[in-house]
């Protein structure tokens, strides 16, 4: 990865390239400038050039934000995710899938790619038969960043959203999936959880059952 004249250069697989192509109408996210195929490391590999976003990672700055600043940042993030979630999955084929229509990568459930799944119920059946009582409820399927964490959110000097980065695992998942991700692994501290609650709302039963899955599938 390198920086030149305000641009980023990095090597990527085709699925990440597809993610940036899909998001070209949504901001603030990196804009794809060019892609140069390079198959030495991966058959679908490419060097991609994209814009570098302003701001710094949110990280622990969230602790120092006032309630008003956190509220404004939550509004910024909600507007962005309203746009992302409005991008529909493929009209034909699997509905829970990566942006290329293929298997999804989500370390919360498996270290390898899994699926794709034709419908939401197939996804839950794969997860665990004992989760069916809660997960037979239907949820809208929407596009998820799928790795939302403080280091991927960029903010300016006033704490307002200036960018969202690291789209390698962009996939269509159930509506609540982005929120339960915010409770996963080391960044699940209270100000972060409160911010995510403001952005996405809460899904208590879905989280409780997903946390049971993490006991057996988490790599952390």
C-alpha cells in the first residue's frame, strides 16, 4: 500500500475492486480512479488506485467526544448507511452474498468464505438449527460494510464524519448484521456501543443468539 499525490495504491482481489465500483455513487467513501490487472499473486488480482479520504481514524477519540458531537457523528453515519443499505442485492441468484454474487467472508461465523445463500432462512439453517426460533423472523436484506470498527471511521477536527474505509468484506446480509458486528471483539467499549445504537437501533434477541455462536466460531 502506498500514498502518492493524495491517492492510495494497493493490491486487491477482484471482489474488493467490485466493492469500490459498487459504491461509486455513495460518499464519503474512496473513489476508484483506475485498476490495473495483475495476476501474479491472485488470478483476479489488480493494483487499484483510489482517492485518499481526509480525517483520522475515530479510535479512542470517541471517549473524548461530547454527547452533542457523538449525536452529530451518529447522524452522519446513519445518512451514509441509509445510502449503502438502499443498494439492492442481485435481482437473480443468492440474496446473501458478496458483492460479486459469490461466498461471503465474515470472521464472526467462519474463517473461510461460506455460501452464498439463496434466502435468509438458508443462512440461518447453515449457522445452527437451534437458532431457528428467533431467526425465522424475516429481516430486510441490505448491503453491509461487514467490518465496521473505530479504525475504519474517519473524522475531522470537529468529530464529524469525513470517510469510511476498508470495504473488503462488503456483502448483503440481514438488516441487523451491521449492529451486531459492533458488539464483536475488542472495540466493543461503551461509547462505541452507544454510538452504534444511535446509528442502527438495537436487536437484543439476535445479538444474544449470535453471541452464543461466537463462543464456537470466533477467531479472537
